[in-house]
């Protein structure tokens, strides 16, 4: 995970300066770890089209960080619609993880494609669930503890997959959308029902 560009970062390159060391001090990964080789590509103007993604077809996993998600205060700013994993693509069609992943992608696609909200009650309900999934992914980083003033949270992959399915199936329709933001598992989320956020994500307008 790389920090976003800012007046403070990246620092001026001075004799003896090491970007890798600076990133490690701030709790970020400087890139390649162990047997996993990592590449960072600078952003270019325009969206990540199918043609641009085809240029990195040989890469097993593509994680696209989005300025648009950052402006909506959705952290990590991963654009799941322009990201992909060969591991998931290779899974069998009846694999539960792959099936739920595709349901999540479709829900978030409808959310970001509908900035003005939806007309019917059913559409509004689906968008509300999509917002809950989006907010569920904004779990506190351990490396951000000095800035967020709260402890980092880790949720297992199995729990995350299960919770996403429950949200999309309507099992948590009684929980406010805001409760899912910047939280951990469902136990904490359900305890957030009456909290007031000091900051929060930009949401679609649901009439």
C-alpha cells in the first residue's frame, strides 16, 4: 500500500534518501515482499479501459487505486471494477467465493453507475445494500492508527465473504448504512447503530 501524493510525500530526494526506508517508517510496504513481485504504475489521464487492462494481461493481479474513490472517502481507494485477480478468474463457476465476488462487483457497479439514485423501492434497497458493502470494505488500517486515533482491524477472508453475502441477501437491512463505515466485523458494526461520524463517505442520493 502506497501513501497518496501530497505536499509532504514523496519527499525531496536528497543524498542518502531511500523511498523504501521512508515507506517502512510510515508503515507502508515498499513493494516486492518475498516471492511476490510488485509493480506500481503511475496514473494516466482517463479511465482504465479494457484496452489498458489488456496491456497488463500477463500480471496475475491488478489492483487499481481510484482518485474518485478517494474523493468519496472510500479507503482503501480500490476500484474493484477495474481490478482483477487471475486466482478468482480461474476458480470453478460453482465456487462460492468467486460467485459472491461477482455479486459484489455487480452491486458496486450499479452503485457507481447511478449517481442520482434510483426510482423504485426495490432499486433503492439494492443501492442501500451496495452502499453497505462499499462501507464494509473501509476497515481501519493498522498503519493509519496515528492519524485515525483508533486501532486497526483485521477481518478474515472467510468472514468477509460471508458478511458480503449476508448484506446482499438482506440479512442486515435493519442496520444503518453509516454503521458499516470504518468498522470491523458485524459485531462492531451492529454496535455502531447510533454513532455520529466525524467524517464519512459520500453516498448516492436515495430519494
